[in-house]
């Protein structure tokens, strides 16, 4: 019973937590318009990685991977965009 619960909801909980973790950074970047301490290379690599996780989730039809990575991709891309705009 516990294993069934974990296999069903663990992905959603993990995806929710890791996605929400980006919100404070996104808000800080767009409010302060400062990205000087954010690594451009790291965010490019990270954004590509999240995009690949999203594609993988779509291929295997895993809803929790799709939702979490679609939202994380949007948040990561907004930080990346801010990094390029607020040089």
C-alpha cells in the first residue's frame, strides 16, 4: 500500500517542490532587474536539460514529468531571458 502511494504521488510531490523552488529566484531577478550573480552558462545548460526532461516525459507519457518540467522550463527560461536583457 505504501509503495503504491509512493509510486503514484512521489513524482508529483518532487516535481512540485523543485518547481516551486524557482519562484523566489524568478521574482527576485525580475523585481531587482539584477542577474550579475547568476551564471549564464549554468542556466543555458540547465534550461536545455529541463527541456530534454520535458521531451522525455512526453515520450514516455509521464504526466508528473511533463507538468513539472514544463513549468520549470518556463521559470528557467524567464531567468535566462532576464540574464540576457538585464546585462
